[in-house]
């Protein structure tokens, strides 16, 4: 079973500011993550998960019972956890 990806408005704002090649890399990694998300992510403090894409991080919330991945935000690793 594949999870459904739902993107937040904040994610779209942040990803538009990045280079096109980074945008493509992040979206393709998220698409790959749809089949087995826990194999690709790391548990963060609280209910969230972090996905590593090179020097960039994507913050996710995985809803197991609904098979959904809610993509909250993305950014460079030095700024994303603040």
C-alpha cells in the first residue's frame, strides 16, 4: 500500500525559494518515501519525522491509520530545526 502525500502551504512557500534541482530532488525523495516511509525517516521529538535530502531536511507527520504523509516544511539543515 502506498501512502498519500499532502503538502502544506508553508512547504510550497519554502520550496519555491530553492533551486530547481533541489526542488526536484526533494519531491522525488518524497515520492520514493510513499511506499515505506519509516525506512527513510528519522523520528524527531514529538509526533514529527525528519527526512534527509542532502543538506536539506523535510519535516513530516505520518498518519498510520489513514495512510497519509503530511509534509509540513522543508529547508536547509542549519535553519529547519529552529
